[in-house]
DNA sequence: ATGATATGGCTCC
DNA sequence: TGGAGCCCCTATCA
C-alpha cells in the first residue's frame, strides 16, 4: 500500500516527495521508516518531519505526502494493529476469531487446522458400531486398490484451458453423461454454456432460457440430449442441447413480480430416473415434483425445510430410488423416504452450525454423505446404515460464504471406487511467490488429509464451483467469469492450437510417462485405468513441487509425497 | 483512472 | 422480531 493513501485524518508524517520516478521505491522505504518509528514510540502523536533524502537533482518537486503514524485496523477499528493484505499474505485482525476454523484465541496464520498436514479434522465421537455387518460393508466399500507404481502413474504435467464466455459468475457445472468432451455451465445471468473443451473454440451459449441465476443443472440419464435447469427466475427448464430450444416445466411466479417477499426461486434440483420424476425445491422450503413422461406437476408441494428458508440442494440416492437427500438454509440436511414425503416426516435430520450449501450421497455406493456448510466445515457420514446422530468427521476447510461468490460445494470424485476423494475450492488465499492465489483442494475425506491443491498464477479468482469428470481425469472449475479445465498435459498437447495453450504446469518424468503411454491403448481405456489416471493427476501435483525451480510459473502444492500413498 | 454498488447471510442490538 | 452493519471478492457502471 502506498503511504499517501492511508489515514488522512490521523496524525501525519509530512514527507517531501522528490520525484515521480522514485515514487515506488522510496515510498516503500518511507513506509518502513515510519513503521520503525511507530514501534519505538507507540501512541506518540507527535508529527515527524521526515526527509526522504533521496533527492535527485534536476527534478521538479511535487506535493508533500501525508501518511499516518497510527496503525488502525480496518476490521475492528482499533489502534495498534492492522488487518488486511500485506503483499499476498492476509493478516487477520487479532480481535476476531480465526477466519478459518472460527475459534477464538488465534488467527488464521497460526490456526492449527492450517498448520497441520491434515487440513483440519475434528474427530466425531465414535458410536461403537463395530459389528460384523459393518465389517462386511466396509469391505464392500473399500475393495483392494492396486499398489501405485509411481514410475508408471506419474505423468509430468497438468494443463488448464481457460474459457470466458459467461458475463456473470459461474454458478453450476455439469459434464455430459455420455459425451466425454462436453461441459455445461450455468451463470448468474441464467445463461447456459455448452462447451466442447477438446475443441476449445466450440462453445455455445444459450441466453434466453432463464432470466437470472441458473442454480442447478441435471441430465436425465434416459435422454442425454436434453438438460434440466432450476433458476432463480422461478422456472424449471428442459433444454435441447442441439437446438437450444427450451420448454418450461414449472413456473412458480405465474403472476409475475409481486415484490421480493413473494417471488419464488428454484434452487435444489435432481432427477429420479427410476421413478421418472424431476424434483426441485424453492427458497421457501418447498419441494416440487414433475412427471417427466407427461412434463406435468405431480401433486402439491411438500415443505421439506423450515418454512421460508431456502432449500439449497437435492440429491437422489444413486441406487435406492426411495431415498432423497436435501439441504437448506435452516442448517439441516435431511434424508427422506420418497414414499412418505410429508412435512416433518424426514427419516434423519443432520444438523449443522450454519447454512448447508450442498449435500451429496457418495456417487457409487450411495452409502456416504458429504455436506458443505458455511461454518467452514466439510462433514462426512461414513455410512447411512450406521448411526447418523453425528458426522463421522468434520473437516475444517475454508469455504466461507461471500455475497459475491457462488456458494462453495464440495464434490465427490465419481471415479474413486473407495469414495474418499473430493474436490472443493478454497476461499482464503495463500501467498504463492508473492501472489495471493485461491487453490482448488483435493481432500481425502477418510482422513481429512489435504491431498493436493491446484493453483495457477494466471487464475487469481476464487473457484467455488468444481466438478470432476465422471470418466476421465479432468477437473472443471467455475470462477467469476471463466471456466477452467484441468487435465494431464498429454491430453491437451495434441488437441489445442498454439494460441490456446494457457498453461503452465511441468514435470520431470516425461520420458517415463511417454513410455507408459506407448504401452497403453486409449481405446482400451478401462474404468480402472481411468481411475488410475484420476489419481495420477494428484500424484503429478506432488511431483511438481520438486520441479518448481526450473519452472517458476508452475503453481502446484503438495503437502508430502509419502502421505499420498497412505491410503488405508 | 477511481469509487460506488450489487448482494446474502450472519451477528449484534 | 427486525434492522443496521459487517464481510480475505469480483465484476460492472458511472
């Protein structure tokens, strides 16, 4: 910060500034001098004449600079300390509880959850459900995973494609269920983007489907040519991806705008393909259902969360068509039996300390639950068949709510058979070579371990929306206006023209990687292989840490390489 | 170039 | 109970 911009109303130091050309270097120096003075003479209001004494002959003099002697915290307004960014590092106000874990007595810098290699795990009380059934179930959940062979697995690079076609922040992402190259994105304006990220320029934006925020998108597995959307304009849409033609399935505001207190918005959305119904929920706590064969509403709405509170998410169980998971602003995630959907008849209520941004069953077995809450904690329930009174783990992770950001949602890796890997964007920045970057974290939810963090110096924005590809080792990230696609480098090299290459990441095992590539056949890309590659993306990140000296633009972070292999 | 403002949920009163 | 004030952001608009 330049001293002359600070605190005009406080005790001032008058500095004769000599030249414009020396402004940068001299102001920094002056700042240090003033700070030193401050520390020596605390609370001394005297005005100090400070000669910058770096005058060069022949330059005209400019107006004196006035700067403050007092440090004033912009957060608590008290004297003696300052909060805010110092360079790329944010200094917390010591009067406030830790920004990360929300506990008093320390700041984010010294937060034990930040210092620990585990990003922060609060063990929930063990309910002692170690019975034989659980053992069998655990075996089913965690089949043998082949040992990782680093020389084969570690690729050398991760590439990232950046595309900007949304004029407002990205609010949701969805991969096409069958076409591996298609990513759908929604934004705050209601626009729907369809992007063939293998041919970077092939994108389509449909802007006339919704009037405002497209909160959620879902495909109907039985017809992958159309996508459903839930919007804050109060409608549910069904859009043909080829033509962009859209039909409205529901409209919560048939009488138009009657004021903010009555305007209804759709948030949660999911498709129960076994039952052939679409489920959507609004900001007044109600659930609505649409029969997808007739495209007509079925029955009345059901109050599933506190009346008047937003239902932020819905998720149908991947195998059990009778189970529904919902979450909302009333601080609860709830499990419902679809056969008995009535207000207050939820099977379980999972309490949280704050608003729940998302709640998902695990993608393969559906036996786990992962929630993202605005109390900066990810919560995991290991088995929906076990005791659900308290989560199996609470993982402290920075994903605060901010009015200008899409709420963070932690997402499962759909390729991980052990259902342990998740991806979630991080709110607080990290000083990386002088740049404040907001990484995208990969977390092993079985241990709370931060496995890897993806960053890029070209991407300084926060990425609250992330999605891992259901079959390939691809991560899509949605930010303020851009969408990023992260992939191992070899996937990109041959597919992008030179000017489309954005990245950055590097590695030293390229030779080994090429050898292993030659042995593999893309057409024989089994699901097991796909999973390996997904893992390899992460190992790759760890490997990169060692190559950073030779590739200064590479931004990747890894806690510890041996920790990664400590899976079960 | 700069600054207001949009905006939502929280805490505090 | 409701309203004022508070936020580690990021864009637009004037």
